[in-house]
C-alpha cells in the first residue's frame, strides 16, 4: 500500500513537472540564463535536466502535502472510516 501511495504522489508530479518545464522553456532560453552574474558552464541539456528535477521536487512536495492533509489518508482499511464526501 505504501508503494501505491508513493506512485500516486510521484507520477502526477512527474507529469506536471514535464508540462511546467515545457511551458517555462517556451519563453526562456537556457543560453540566456545568468546565475549570480555569470552564465553557468553547463550545456543546455544540463540546464533542462536540473530544472526538471527542481520543478519535480516542488510538485512532489505539493502532492505530499496534499496527501498528508486529506481526511482519512492515514486511516487503515480495517475498521476506520474514510470520509466519502470527497469522492
């Protein structure tokens, strides 16, 4: 059950981060980025990769907080009821 919850958090955040990165780099070119007054000595693919993982981490954090705050998220399937109003 823990793996199912983990996949339920990571997979949507992966999809959203892919869309967000595509949207971000539609308007921003990696060759024009300047960090602390200098252009990083990284190829464009490296900037795409690093930014994807940073965006994925933010999206996954958002998904974890949402899963944590859902009522009944920590309830077991034995005798504890889950709030059915959310479905």
